[in-house]
């Protein structure tokens, strides 16, 4: 697991689930990684499971979620444009806006593989950082996903306690592997090992 975090404006005020906070989720599942790659079995299922859990336990309304199945490059980037617009609108109405981006699918050391298309990791990092939300959390479950945390402009940090740092601002990237590791699925658990244990931990 690889983690990159940038935070600012730290304080220890307690978390309150009320109308002052609005959360958005963009979840992407892509089983097909292009010619010559084995088709994944559970990427789409894992993305749906993440959305379902965040709706149930994360204070996120269904209307504030977007689920992409086997997107191409254009639909992937358009989803971020739409998300950015929605966040800008809600920032006028809410004290705090947060965004969670989850991806499960193929990747290599250069970027996400969406069928025959590619999203380079520096592109992905830029569109996430450009979101006007107070906090952006990106979770990437794919081979070589740790390359995202090595893109210039960030640094590896020690884990932090969410309950003490809830009112921080910035972004966090959590990946299922380092830049040169593979991520694995399991027929026994019906999903990827990483997302299975991520969801278990969140519950």
C-alpha cells in the first residue's frame, strides 16, 4: 500500500454530520484494460461496493454519487468536469465540501488503462487537485498504482488519525500497490484483496 497526503489548516475540532458538510463520490470500475491484458472479474463490482458502503455509512446521498462502468478517456475526464461544477455550486451552500474518488481496474507504471485509452498519473493527479473541494481523497486499486504517489509535487507521510485531523484541507492518495507491484483479485472473496479489506476497515 502506498499513501501520499498533503494537509493544511489542521485543527482538532470534532466531526459533526450535518447539513454543513456535503460529500461527493466518483467511483470507476474497469475490468477491461486493453488488448493483451486479462480481463478483471471484480473491478466493477468493487467500485459498486464502495459506493454502496459510502452511501450507507459515509453520509453521502445517492444523488451525490457517480458510478462509471468501463469508461473511455473522454467519459472519465468529463466526469471530473461535472464533479467540479457540482462542487462549485455546493460550496456556495455548505461550509465544507469533500470529494472521494475510487478507481478499480488496470494500470501500469504510467497511468490508468481504460480499454484502449490511458489516463497518465500526472493527468489524474492534476484533475483531482483541481477539484475545489476542501478535501480530496483518491483511492486507486490497480497494479503499479503507487506510481501516482511518486508524481512530483507530493511526499510520503506517516499515517494520521482521522478523528483528530478531520477539519484539515488538502488531498490524500491511497493505492493498493507500490509502483512496481501487482494487485490481486480473489474468487474466494469475490473481489480484490485491497478493496475487500478497505471496506472491512471502513465498516
